[in-house]
């Protein structure tokens, strides 16, 4: 079954309203503003090829030394889901749900990197199109949505659920404001597995389509979560996590390759 433009399962009223506003307001920012909806109701936003500054500059508040800045070019466009994978979407393909906090519109959690990859394989088979996790570079490019600056402490509560405002739990996807490209919860709510094995950034001022180390049992998690303190809720923040771990604060977001 190919990717289709069809009616998706309803989100919460708040999520639906925010989605409409984001779609109308972000078309110019993401290039074409092209969005397709697959059979699980995932809104897949087209992200154009482009160049950005990955990592963080020395003066960025709360930065870690490993966030070495470099100029990165992504030569191919891709589609990325506007929200994290929800539990109802997960259960459409997977036979179990270990999420600590249960609810259809809540992001699925307690999934290992292997579990996330298996979901992507099943989704690819269902849709007849290649789905996968984002590379670390794709994730940060989509998170920044054309902006170079870090999210300020004053802005963070509007866009993210984290330790200071989450109440110690996950929240329905799309409950905070989207970024300029119409993507929700890139920061906070749940942290997200990426495709890349964890390792230091290369000592290079420029890179093209980086994919991280060739192999490794530790993978990069991005975005921070409902339990995170501010240092982890930034576009450049990265954490190495054993790929077999199933953590209450880690979920996933999918990418569809553009053919």
C-alpha cells in the first residue's frame, strides 16, 4: 500500500487545532509546505535539502563539549512525522505496548532501538515506502527548522514538556506549540531514538550527509523528555543510550525517504 492522502484518525481537539495552525503557518518555512498523511494518520512533512550549522557554539548556555559545531549539508529531501509515534499508531503494527503512561494520543515509550527499527520495517511494508529513524543530522536540521539560535528559557515552556512543567508524565502529542516547519515535540515530551551509533563528532569543519559511526551498541537519543532538566531540552543536546534499553522517557519519530 502506498502513501496516501486520506482521512486520518482524529487527534485531540487541541492537537487538531494546533496542527491546522502549524500547517497553514509553516508552508513557506519548510519549502513547499507539502504534507502527506499515511494509513496510520501520520502527517509526514516534507523537509527540503539544505545546509545548517550542526552542534552548538562555545557561548551557548548549558552546552556540552561534545557538541562540536560544523557546517552540514543534507543533499536529499526527506519527510519527517509531525509528531512522535503515538500508542495507537504503535499498536496498529506491534503486538505490545509497554509505555508507563497509557493513552492513544500519548507517545509510545519503553521501546528499544531494535523495537523502533522493527516498527519502521513493518511501516515500510504496510505503506510500500521506505520508513526509518532519522539520522542525527536530519533530526537536528528538522528540530532547528531554519533557526540558528537555541530555544531560550522563556520560550521552552511553550514548545516543550520537560521536568519543570510536565507533572512527571508524558502528554498527548501536539500539545505544545510546533516549530517553524510544523513539527511538534521535537523538544521534550519523550526523547527520540535516532539511526546513528553514538560517537564523537568528526574533526571537520564541513560534512555532507553524515551518518555517524558505522556500528555500535549505543545509539544517539535526541530532544530531551518530560523528565529532563533544561540542558537536555535543546536542539544540539545529544545522549548516548544502549540500544537494548527500554526507557520510560524514550520513544521515536519516523522519517520517510523521498524517492
